[in-house]
C-alpha cells in the first residue's frame, strides 16, 4: 500500500471576480487557477514553473488558505483544510508555512530579528516559556544565523541574510510543508546557491515538503524531485525531474525548457520562440488554452480542452498530440 501524500490537490480552482459599472456588479472572472491536480509526498519537493501570471503564486497561497479557493479539494495529511473550523485551523497553521520572494518587505522593520523569529513561536506555544530563548537560538543557528543577530534589525542585514531570517521564521514553527514562493529570485547567484543548499539541508534534517515556485529552471532542476508546468491557470505537464527535463512532451514545456542557458559558448541553442503574448486569464481561449501560440496546433485544439493523461509511467501531459 502506497504512503498517503502529505499534500493532495484535486481539481483546484481560484477565480477572482471582475466588477464594473455603477453598482459594482460582477461581470466576469479571472481564472487564476483553473482545475489543477497534483500530490506532494512527505519530505519531497515539487517545482512549479511557468510564465509570469500563470497562477503559480496563487496556487501556493490557496494551498495555505491565504486565498480562499473557488472549488476543488486541498488535503493535508488526508484532511480537507477548507472543512476545518477557525480554531482548529489556527492549530494547523504552524504546520503550513511560506517563504516570500522579497525578504525585506516581509520582515517588520520595527522588530529585532529574535522577536521576528520568536513572535509566532510564543503565540502558538511551540515550546515552554523557559525554553523559548534557547529554542530561537537553535533555529537561528540551523538557518545559518548567529545568536548575536537576535538584537539586530532587518535593515542591518544583506539580502541573503534576510532570506535566512525568513527561513528561520518559518522553520521555528516546526512545519511539515513550506511554500517557497520564488525565495531566491531577488538574490545574486552566489547567494542563491547558499540559500538553495540551506533549504536542502533543512529538508533532510526536518523531513520537510516544499512547493518550490520559480522562474529559474536551473534552480528548479537542482532542488526539485518532480516538476509541474503551468500555463494560464492550468497544469499542462507533470513528471519526475529527470523525466521532464530529459523528455518534455507538451509544446509549451518544450519551448520553456529550450530557454535554459547552457554554460558552453560553442553550444548552439535551439530556442523555440513562442509567437504572441499570453491571453488574458479573464478571457482564456476555447479548447486548449495554448493553441493560439502553439506551432503544432490542430483544428480540435481550438474546440476541445485536452484531458490530463499518463503518456509514460509517472509522466502526465494535457495535450491532444498524446491523446489527451
């Protein structure tokens, strides 16, 4: 019997209403997340990639109930988190954490680092009061910070150190699942490597599961166990890291991965250039949402939305080219 996944998402949708007119009536919806499904096992990392505006960050926030879903199911350890009451959800909150893209804007400039990390620890009573100071120190050291940093303020730290503070703040609540929403995109390359290595070390040490959202495909390839590709609110392909980077199937995934730079000046890249811009999520194309930019589009692509099928063992794709 296979182990129950830590996170299970079924047909998740998140629509934002569009309002206009004197009476501010709803005239349509932005389909930010439009019927996606995936699972994340304990201690594993799912990379989520796609162009800006495709719904990656909204997906992450909806999994944590920072945004309310429109429909679908989000299960944590087999329980639907949207069926949980306010009091019980408060007890569950420490298990579900997020690391934001910009470490500076997500840290209070009025609080010293020790209080930033320890505030929620105290609020959720993670440890007894007499162990609080020692616990915060231990978390800071595990995150690559020093004990004397407790009394300093965020503006006194570099970008990489601020992101370590954000990681320590999430880690201090003893989570099981962390959404990493572009956690290294605001950092330079050398600091990116340090933060990625830290996340991997903490995952091994504390058995954490990550949803790692990023534009940087090289970083996703390094840290992820498996990868999901989103386009205009829909999941178009999912597979293990090794499988999807070696054998991308969906035309959008092929185009996306063709842009990965190769550190060889003599290597000739075969870039696939997509024509046009991403359609509006408020008025997505009929049928397959990608057909307006796809060089391999067939007549039925504009008429019928493809289903997600298993094209190879563990490799799922939503495309008519593969019988979807």
